């Protein structure tokens, strides 16, 4: 079950070139991505921030293979993205657990659907249940879990397929403040231990700084090119450190916040 740490793992590299995506709104074309270029190194943690409607989730869905771009290309480890693929796992704001299955069966479900031997699927599911700190809750049902626990189950389920890339769409947005802080710590630990590339959409600027190596700052107007902010901060991150506070202020200033 061992996985190299993110310092040595090379796979999970994402390359985006000249990416365009638009939608039709009230009979007119609405551009949400216009000529986007971006490279994400294998094992990197990238946060995507920006105002509502700027294309954050659309970009994540294109990376996941759930949406097709109008033009341009997305490559994973040099291979073009053509629909969904097992090297990518998506975690949404709502964990979308199957209510009639226990925690253990929910986590093993994806593996069993891929034809993995049931005994092996359960063994791997137990490993990731331990990883996300839910030992003892294997036989619980989703209705018996708190929001944070349910999201841990969703993360464990995503990790069982051993993806190279975790794509997270506001995964902690529905949690209370204290649970969110705890889950941010857990995501940072899981990213470090599993060595995956992590691409996170969030409205929480502090969360972006806490978790990411770089932040992609998207503007409301697709004609304004996104900016990339490098986060040169030691890990584990200290939210009260002067450098952390300064970066938070800088990121807030990007959106006219003080």
C-alpha cells in the first residue's frame, strides 16, 4: 500500500494549453475560459480562487473529463484527457454517499464496480478508512455521521482507487468553522502522505494559502488572464505567522477586500 511522498512522485502532471470554454446564456455566448495556459507539477497542491461565475468549477470539470473544452488541450502525464479516467478522482462539496450502504461498503463500492476482488476491495477500504481517521465507524450508515465525517468517507472513497490527481470542488464549504479547520489539517496530511497532485477550488482565501503551493487567481471577466501566486511558506503552515498573514492580505487585495 506504500505510496512515495510528494517530493519524489513525478506522475500526476497536468498541462493546460490555450483552453477555451463558453456557454450559451439567454441566446448569447458567455466565455468562462479564454486561452488559459497552466502547468501543474506532479505532487503539487494548487488552489483555484475567484468570484462566483469566473469559471473555477468549469475548469475543474474539464480537468476531470466531465466537460469538454471548446478549444485547446488538457494533458495528464503527457496524454490528452478524453473523458473521465482512473488517474483522477473528484471530491465534491457534498460527499454523495449511498445511504443504504455502511461506511465500509461506501468506500469499497468504487473498487468493486471496477471489478476488484471483494476481499481486496474491503482490505483497501479499511486502509483508507484508517487514513482518514474513521476507524470504528466502518459499520455506521451515512445518516449516523456528522458532515465532517461524511466528507472523510468521500475522501477515503476517492483515495481507494489510488488516483494520481485529486480534484476538489469546495469540499469543505458546507462544514462549520471548527470542523473546516480540522479537515484542512487532514487534507494537508493526506496530500503529504499520499503524494497526489491536488487541485482545489475554494472561496476561502485562507484555506487556499493553508493548503496550496500556488494559487490560481481567476477574474470575473474571462478576458482578464488569471494570475498565479506562489506561496513560499514552510510546512506545516502557521496561520498566525507574519508571512502567512501578509499573503492573506495580498490575496484579499486581489479582490478589493481589506
